[in-house]
C-alpha cells in the first residue's frame, strides 16, 4: 500500500529565512503528488500538485516543490518565509486512477519573528 | 472559498450515541470523499462516493456509513460512537478525479 513519510514533525525557522519541508513516498510506479496547508481550525488548502510534465512545480504563496522520481521525494521549498506561513503542511499522494489521497502525518512550520 | 460547506462546525456527543455530519458540494461535483483527522495526525480516508454509489472505502468499521444525494450534498453517519472517534472530519468534493478535490472546513467531533 502507498505511504507517505514526512521526515520532520516540526520545523522552526526565522522570518525571511528559506525553508524546506521534506516528503518521501513509498511507491515508484506512476504517482500524483500534492502539498496541502492547514491553518488552525481550518480545512485543507491545496498549495501545489504534480501530475505530469516539469518536475519543478510552482504553487501559491511563493511555494514550490520538486518531484524526484529516483529518490521518491517531493520536497516543498520557499526562499523566504513570513509569519503568516505558520501552519501545518501535509504531503499527499495518489498512486493511480481514482484511488484516494494518502496523507503524511504533517509538518508543523513555525515562523519566528 | 472552496464552495464546499460542512455542518456543523463543532459538536459534542456521548459515547454510544449516533451522529450525522453533512457536506454540501459545488454543483457538478460528482465525487465526494470523507476523511478523519485525529489530533496531530494526517487525514485518513474513510470512503468515497461517486454519483450516489460508494466506490472506495478505507480501513474503517461498518458503523461508519455514508450517503450522497442528487443535489450534491452528502452525509457521514457514525453509530455507537467511541472515544477514539473524536477527530476533525473533512469532506472533499470534485467534479471527477480526486486530484481536483476541494476540501471543506471540517467538523470537529468530540466524544465524551
């Protein structure tokens, strides 16, 4: 069964510093990859997704992610974070067809002023 | 604004009771999925409906059941509530493929 590992449960970072949130998935077959953000007491908002094509995907709020098939990774990056980026971030994968999203356990990003 | 509305936003139930959570999707969204998100965890897939038929289920017991209606609304029903059912329940809808899904704000269920 497909699984997603988010290697860091918590990431503290100073405002305006760069950040990388790591995500690895278990399967090497065709996959579709997603990053979602969840603010306190909110649902999930899609940041970006990789379905096909360019391995560098740009999303909302200045985030981007790179799909690396050989390393089965889909790490999320932002060159300069803001206080408002403080939230929980979830990596998710679909393995094929209309199978459901499989989520990682999440990474809590805390931006420090 | 995702166009997916869940109700209620919060509720408290007693162990052993039954609960119904509701989700209203955008017009044309034929697929709806429900997820359970326990505190400090990622969302876990409960089941999915496509055009009013269940077409996928996660590792949840039969006391978790659902319905999808022609007007793009859906329900999640949980019978014989247990303390471990306390979680945020998320509804996600999409016109077809789950990759286009939009999530609602969730319903926070507390079982005491």
